């Protein structure tokens, strides 16, 4: 009995706080019916076991990091003119992209109709200088650029998940389902993720209880005990984005893929982008639909926004 108790104590000591053990396995990666070419072909992938944060990193967690390190996020720094050639010097002010719903319906082919660059918007002031996070400490931290997420990971002793690890974990043990919770959008007639209801982008009804981010435990976890693997906030992965990544894997079984060596998005060839996963509170059935578990997102590595966050993983047991 003493030996068993000692073994249990050692096992507990090595369990990272706030993380869930994801046993390795093999799955079908991608999405046949998403209508998104970069999710095809569906292909076989296997991953080793890993630890994953049960939730996205919260404001209270990120605040502890900043207090300990005095870290300053990309959104809090004045942009470098070399990164934005042609932009007037007076326009180079610290800030970030904030969702700004229009009053009326707008064409969906121009994201500028609902995104606004707001000076002074950052993780502590999500909507701009007059806003704060005092009532949102249990919400995911937002306005996080890729290098911000990497800096936190180094401090916390973790890393960002690969795209394959994120999708495998998001599926929660379910094979071939549309969503992280199954095939029904509203099981039992209720929303189980924070997404956009109503007419996008001007008419969010908040039927799921939230307009904007929600607390990380507001919705049920998936089969692995992970929260917000779909909806609420986009989350960075470590993989460079290429539209043809899956095409290069056709007919193969891939073990622990780490993504391509460089980024290429035909829509913005000069931008260096990483894969983002999970969708956010702005994904709807009318636009985006990146809450579909096999879908993919992408983001320029120094970009940030009011719906962009991250979580960490750790290798091995």
C-alpha cells in the first residue's frame, strides 16, 4: 500500500498543472465537406502522446507572465516602418485589430467592413484604451501575436501545438465528425461553443449567452476534457501555413508532422503566416465556419486581434 501511494504521489508530481494528457493515436486529418480546398485531401496522421492546456491561456495567467517578466506585446509597441512600407509615419501607432460590427448588412468580401485598427487596443484593453479586463480575468487573453505566444511558452516551459496535435486533441476521440462534439450543431437544442448567431457581421443575437469572448469554462469540454477547442478564440499553432500542405501528403501516413519549412499563401504571397485553429466567437454558418473541427485558419505572425489567443502543450509523459 505504501509503495502504491508513493507511486501515485510521484505521478501527480509530474502532472503539469492545468494540463490534460492526450494519449497518442492515429486519425484522419482534414475535412471532406468543409468546402475549403486547403483542408483536402483527408489523410492519415499519427501523433505521440502529449500534455495540452485544458483551456486557452487566460488573462489572469498572462498577467502573471507579464508581472514576472515585464514583457511587452507586439500590440503595445509602435510598428516598425520597415514592416509597413508606404504607411504614413503618423499612422504608425501601437494598437491592434478590433471587431467593430457595422450597423447594417455589408458585403462579406471585405473584412475592413467589420475590423478596425484601434490605437491603444491590446491584451489589457481589448476594445481600446477605455476598456479593461477586470471583469474578464477568466476569459482567454487576446491581441496575441505569434511571438507573444512563443515568449509565454518559453517562460512557462511549454510550446505551441502542431496543427496535427491541435486537430487530434480537438476531435476528443471522435472519428470523422464535423464538430469537436459530434455532428449536430446544437445537440439537445443548445449551443455548446461560443460562435456567432444572427446575421453576420451586424446582428449577433448572443443566443449562446455571449457577444465577444466568454470565460474558458463557459461551455462543455470535449471528450478529452479540453475546453474551447472550437469557438471563443482563434489559437496559434507552430506550423507554417501553406495552402498545399495537405496535397503534398496525399496517399501517405504521416507521423508527428510539424508542417512545411516555410509559409506561402497565394492570397498574400509576401506574408509570413502560421496556422491558426479553432475558429472564434466571430465564426458563423454564414461566414468563416472555422469551428468545423477539420478546418484551418491562418494569420500573419505579427498580427493580433480581439479574437486571437493560444494554448500550450508539452511533449512526453
